[in-house]
């Protein structure tokens, strides 16, 4: 399907869908109406994706890229034009933002997947900024350089995390709003290799809070050893933004683009990263509608718009231990695994819509897994319960040179079967696996932040991004890659 035709269809459908609003401009500038605008654009983009797949000779990867571009053009069409520029500010970069910058303002960060993306305040007076992503009730993944200051040899002053935070100009005076509230970190973690070397492949870390955020019960799955050709990312950058409008540095921004290159533990992509977005999530979107976190954004370079630290086998055990850590001061309600399989209901009591196994490419598992290696490992909190599972691709007959990705080229997910590792260890039937993957997608449902949790505050007048430090490598032999923990400022 022609890309321009798709984008024209997106804008047309978006406009017609909002004919009942007083005006498109009103819908785009109102936070309440933004829910409708983004929901409509999401539906339009999904429709375009399906139309693209139905076109003879279409490629699933190209259709995914077309879907994301259609969504962003739809949002842009519903916007109210460029913001008024800020007064001169010495925190603004000397060079203007690149006109090719694809980033889009997230107008309703309370919707998934953006409600788990957090603004991170650092410094003795919140003068520094980073980003992070909630991957568990009380764990946020981020960069090592967000939580650890190698120049000073100590953990950073990480003061507060704000999931889904946005700037509301309709308030008097305009202020930042945290729809789920905010929290103070109790512990920070990174790894010894980052502390010793500062090298980018080790630049990952975690922030721990004492209790979860009300209204969020299922989180984006984290997948290890995944190499998508196209990614999405989000965060709270403060430098070189597409807009110099009031509050732009307090808003969440979304980027997307092709992956140009993979190293063993690092990925390089066309999604734009600038200062302050460090630690934000990098995720993929597959043919079955699943979104999975594949890394954390780190930086950019003269050659690459964005650079991310991958979730891979080498950091899998440490990162998984962080994700699996329960909250220290809250006993979470949960739907345990037997109840999930038997009753198929969420914590709210609503029935889970279980998709057919074919939707996920699920096949009958073999009698024995001897000699088989999982294609990927996935971890996720689903309705208060921690899960870990392995996905296998069935072996093809000898001499069959087709790659498993060939199924995706036809708009189908890769054939797979699943072995559950936690909370139980066993191979799942096709139907059980379909229930698990359907429940895994609960985090994509619309959520309403509890009104009682809402916080409004005045952000600092000036904020600078926290960036990787240039401290020299630690002398002596390198320590094995292991966890190192501390408290903010320790």
C-alpha cells in the first residue's frame, strides 16, 4: 500500500472521527480530548496496518513502519500548530533542532505504553533530568549513568520518579501534573562493569521504590535476545527538542525509526535521542499486536540518532532479579497462575479476552525439548504475579532453508511454543500459552489514574540532562559483571 495514500487516509479518518467535537484544535489542546484523539489515531493506524498486510506482496516490517508513521502523522494533523517559542534560555542548545526530527509530543501519557515511562529528577535541587520505565510494581529500568555518578564515585541524588508526567498550560499558573502521583526511590542499582569502565554496553541500572502506583497492575514485557528492525522509544528529553514551547522540557516525547546496526549488547537506530531521554524504554511491535521492551535508550552520536543498551543473555540474570523484586512495604493483590488459567479474569474481575492460538503463531509443543534452545526469554508482571517464560521456534525439516521470519513477511507472527519458567516450570499447551499471551496484553488496556493520586507541582525553572561521564577506567583487573547497590547520594 502506498505510504502517502495511507497517511492521507489516516488524516481523513481522524478528522471525520472528530467531527462531533467543537473543533479539531480544541480536541488537540485539551488533555481530556487528547484521549479521544490518540485513541482514534491508534485505531486508524491499526486499520492501515491491516490494509497494508492485505496488499499482495506486502512486507510485515514495512507495514509496521507505515503503521507508526501513520499514527504520528494523524496526531500531527490533530495538533494546533507550532508552539510559541520560549524566551532566550541558556539551557537551550546553540544549534536548532534537526528539521528531520521525527519525535512527537505524547499528548496523553496516561495511556499505554506511555503511562509506565517516568521522568526522573536528580541533583540536590532537581536540576538534572533522566528517564526510566516501570517494569514491575516497584522497579524501574534506566541507565547506569542515571543512577551512578562515575566522576564522583557514588550513587546519584535521584530524588523522585514521575510516571506519565505532563505539563498543563490550562492551569493557572501552568504546572506539571503527575496523574499517578510520584515516589521517592529507596535503593539504586547498577553493575560493577559500568562502575569500573563506564562503557556503553554496561550502561544499565535500576531504581527501586517502596510501593507501586495505583491503577497500574500489568507492565510491558521485557524480552531478551530480540533484534527488531524497527523500534519505538519514549522519554523526557530537555535538549534539542522539536518544540521550544512552554513546558516542552517537562513533557514526554515519543520517537521511532529503523535499527541501523546491532552489536552484541548495543543497538543503533534512527529514533532521535537527545539529553534527558537517557534511560527511557526502547520497544518493538510485532505482527500479533504485542509490544515488548528490548532495551533502554542511552545516547546519540554524530553517526546515529539514537543508541540503546540491549536486553541480552549477558545481563539477563541481573535484570531479571531486579524485575522480580517485590515491593518492600506493600503486599500486592494478585491473580495467581492457576486462577489465571482457570478463571481467565483480571484483578478487576473483568473477563480476559483470550485470543486464538493461531493469532500468536502458537503451535503444538514437541514431546521433548532436548537439544532445543529458546529463541528468547520474556519476563513480565501480570496482575500482581511475576512470570518468566521461554519461547521456542519449532525446528524446520532438514534442508528447509526458510527463515522463521518468513512467516512475519506474510503478516503472521513467528511459529512458537512456550515453556513457563516462573511461577511454575512446565511446557504450556497451545491453549494455556494463548491465555498467558492474552493476559500479557492486559497492560495495553486503557487505564484511568485514580483521582486521589494526582499531584500538581511547579517544575524547576532550569533543568539539564544527566549524561554519561568521561571518568577514566578503574585501574586494575575488571571485576565480574555483578550487582552493586546503594542509596541516593551514597
